[in-house]
C-alpha cells in the first residue's frame, strides 16, 4: 500500500473544505446526496434524501411524461432545493437521465421545472450514464477488467472495462419500469408475457457485442441492490454493507422463479424488498439475468455507488472545470490506500503514532517471512489494520479496539472485499491483549483466515506495545530467529523502558501463533532501514 502525507481533517473543518450536492433525477427515483470534501484529499457523505417519484410511469407506449409523475418530481425537487439551500451548499450538480431524455414533452417538463424550482438539470446521454457509472465502479471496488451494468428505471447501461479504462459502452431502453409497463401487464405475471420479455431482452442485448469478453461483472442501480438485499436476507452476513456484496447468478435465477409466481401485494412482504420496487423488480431482474447469461458471468459484485458518485469523483479529483471523458477519466491511483487514509482523516487520532506502528509491524512482517510464509496480500491487510487500529478512540478509549473494528466494518472503506474487511477489522480488534476473538465474524472468513488473524495480530500487537508511549522512542527493529526462539532487538533514541517492559509482558499471542518463545531487548544501534 502506498503512503501519503496525512493531516487529520475531521471533526474540524479545515481551510479549503467544500460542500457539494448531487441530484440525480432518474426514471424511478430521485436522490440528493451531500458531500463534504477537500479536493483530492478526503471526503464524506453528510446527508442523503431519496424520493420514489416514478417519473417514467405511464410513458412506455407514448413517450409522454404524465401529469402526476411530473408533479411528484417537481414536489420532490422543490424540497431538495430547500434542503440544499439550508446547507448553504457552495456547489450543486443536477442531472437527469432516461425518462427526461427520451420524453416527447421533455422540454415542456424542463421549462416548468426551472420555473417552479430554479433548478436546471444537465441531461445525460446514455453513454454519459454508462461513463459515470464506470467512474464510480473503478474508484470504489477492486475492479479493473470486465463489465459494468447499471439497471435504472428507464434504461440499462453496459460498459466494457479493461485496465481500469472504459472501452465500448451502450445504453438500451430496458430499464425496470419501462420493461414492466411494456411487457408485464398481468398480476401475477403470465408465462407468455415473461417469455416475450426474455426474448426481446435477449435479442436486444445480443447486439451489444461487448457484453461478452470475460472479466468480472459489477452491477449497480436499484434493481441490483434490491436483489442483493433479498439474497442477503436469506443468507445473513456479518457485514451489512451492500457495496462489494457478491450476488451469485444462481441466487438471481432462484429469486426470479419466486417472484414470477407472486402477485405484487405478496412480493412486498418478501424480506429485503421495499414496497415501492415490488412491482418492477421482476422486469429488472430478468434484464440482469439476460446480461449475465449472454456474458457468461456466474456472479455480480454489487456497487452501492452509481452516477451520482461518478459525478462526485469527477469534481473531487479535478476540482471542477469541464466534464471529463473516457480518454482521460478521473481515477484514484490506489483506491485501497485512499480508502484507508480517508477513514483515518474522517476519524482523526494520532496519525504519527499510526504511521510508526505500521512501520514497526511491517518490519516485523518482512523479517519473519520465513516463519509465516505470507506475501503481499497479508502485508496489505496488516498495513491497513495498523493505520486503523486506534480509530475507535473517537468513540471512547475503553474498548476502543472493538470500536475500531465496528468502524472498519461499517464506515466506507472502498477497494476491499467483504472477507478482507472482516480480516482488517479482526486485526484491529485483537491488537491489544488477550486471546484472539473472532467476534461474530467467523462466517465472513475463508480457509486459513483464522490462522492469518492470529499470526498477523501478534505482529500488530507487538508493534503497538513497542510504540506504547506514542513518542517514537523505538526507531526500528532487528529480528533474530533461532531454534524455538525469536529475539527482537529494538533500536532506541531515548528511554524505552516502558515499551520494552510492555512488549515482553505481551508475547503470549506470538508464542501461541508461531510456537516460539520471544524476547524483546533494547539495543544502542543504528536505526534499521525502514520498509
């Protein structure tokens, strides 16, 4: 993981702090998300409002925006404008997508919208929708090659990604609301109607050649999130965040089989499915299933981000100016490192201490490689945990290791898979004392992970006690390994009596994890080269 020069930004508001609102008027829902950010350095979501306005309701056959959906949209956007004004936002981005873009009476709607709310949206093309979805995906998930699929209410966007750069992209009028109104008229849905939708979706998507091409698949939009919530309700996970959730195609097939036999009123009672999406979930699920069939994808990684976040990253990483393009997209260089550092800055703390614990832990890791046999994967986990092990102090010092684990699992930490988040949280949880505790996260672990937690926690714990006074009195370590023992020589630049005493008192975890006695001693020697 790369390093950056960190300065604790929150809870104080530093010079250069900005507040940005992003409004997305979709075909099914409209949202306002408010961000606080320092350009290029750190950000957080400060507020979010969602309204299920169903703007595209009734326009599938004629292309005409109807009076009641228009009124719902204007009412919601008037409230959004008032909320944004109350925040004293310095910046506001407002975009509209398929329903507004495709409407026969779109200009009349926009004129009324401007007159009654003072808001004037930028109308995104289908290709721009695909682009901003791609920007969100590659800046928030460990994803570099494959397909990004965004199923909205009016359209579906598919973008091919290679080496974190977008290639071909397409937009088709097969959003969840649109296909439901066009093809699925009965309740429960008749087999013939569903077969017609399947055939039409397959014929249309077969023309999009970049659906195939391998790699991973990222899915975004309300349909994907709803299906993931339903699947997770049946398969509970200790990690609640949908972002990064892996949704198997087999689960989508099973949910479609369940949904097609149920009337809408009974779908609403299914765990994980909201009532405002119950009538359109089947149509959207069939479109997602078709993409996965044609592309040969066995699973879909869920993105909780979308075009709003893509627009935000554009502003965050460029500072404003004209819109970016696929030839020069706004990309975080290392999303894992950025996510960790962003979290450190969100919760503050003694960043110099975090950095010194990290250096000591990684030095121990590197020198003890012959004993543990781990590589870059485990080294990155240890590095992240060292940065974040004390962020829980923002809640309270007592039990701060538990608070740190909770923050890691529940605050935004993009770029890490759910099993990796569980491992980082467990390393932070076990950095202080006592036996290793999995704290209810065993269900998120994979083969060999319990041993990883024990061995890496032993190194993080030793590094923490060598930095017990948070003064940097220990500047580095040299490790000697013998038959049945390990000796750690700690180079000092002052009185390190407390640090050496604490380290020797807490070698029990190391001895259990590695099966060797350990002794820590202070030496007057030059500082070893930092890793």
